[in-house]
C-alpha cells in the first residue's frame, strides 16, 4: 500500500509569488491535514480537509488556503509569499476526521528568496 | 496555546536507556502522542497515551501523568538508527499540537 505522497519535494520561490503544493493520501484515507514545520516553531497545524470540506483550521493568515478533490487528493496554496514562509510543509492522512492515528508524507521543502 | 516543552537536544550512548521528557500546560486533551522523525523524512507514529500510566511497545515506552502535566518517551537498548528527532503532540478536538521536538544523538 503506497504511503502519503507529496509533490514537489523541493521548491524555490521569490517573495510575492504564489505556490501550490500537492498531497495524495493513502488509498482509502479521506482526511488530509497540512502542517508547517520550522526549526523555531516546530510543527504547526494549518488545516484539515475531509470529504472536500475544511473541517479544522489553525492560526495562519488567509494567504494560506487549501482544497480537497473528490479523490481525496489535496492541494495547499500560499499566496504573496514572504521570507518567513520558508519551511517544510507536511501533509498527513487518516481514514476519517476524528481519527487520532495519522500518517505523514515526507514533505515539501519550500525556500522563499 | 498548549505550551508544550521538550529539551532541544540530547546525547546518549548506544545500548543505553534514554528518557525524553515533555511538559505541557493545558486544561484538557484527548491523548498525547509521540512521533519519530529522521532528518529529511516523514514523522512516524511511535506511541500514544490516553490514560495515565505506561504504554510499552518493544524498545519504546511512553508514560503520561495528566495531573502533573508531564509525559516521557523511554528508549531502551539504544541503536544508532534511533538518532532522530522525537516529537511530542497533544491531540484535542481533532487537532494536533506539537512541541518543537527533541533531537537525539546516539553515539557509539
């Protein structure tokens, strides 16, 4: 059974640009959560999608948005990139919202120059 | 916030036992989780506690005391491959709140 797949693995952007990251969950998993990981802040929850609807949201500005498709794949978009957005972005999938066991992808390393 | 605190870095010797502590300040939560993350890789689930007490899974054990706001992860018979970051996380209302992680260096 394939794990959680995130693409691309690495990305370099400049300030002001926007970026879209992709996450394909484990087959049969319908919940996808997104996290930002930085050395200073650790892993911080961005949002969770289940059945194409955002179910939970963390404390991030509106520049961070996401969506989920009918096949449970999810995308995360960051607009008007700032230097501070440089981070590892991880997604995690689980069978359904409310489950407490989640499986992480290897992440997308975003560098904003 | 959940104010989750972990030591930044620890060093231990191969074959030894190491305890990684996690303290938190929150009024309530559903469970406390431990993840392992090797550099450049995905975090992987290790253990979790819902009730106070010790949960043992092979060489790894996790302990929770809700009244003391304290958890620890115990790693026995350390191996070089245990060199990684260990993340403590609280699970509450369908959200995970992570600590900054403890980087464990295992030396021969």
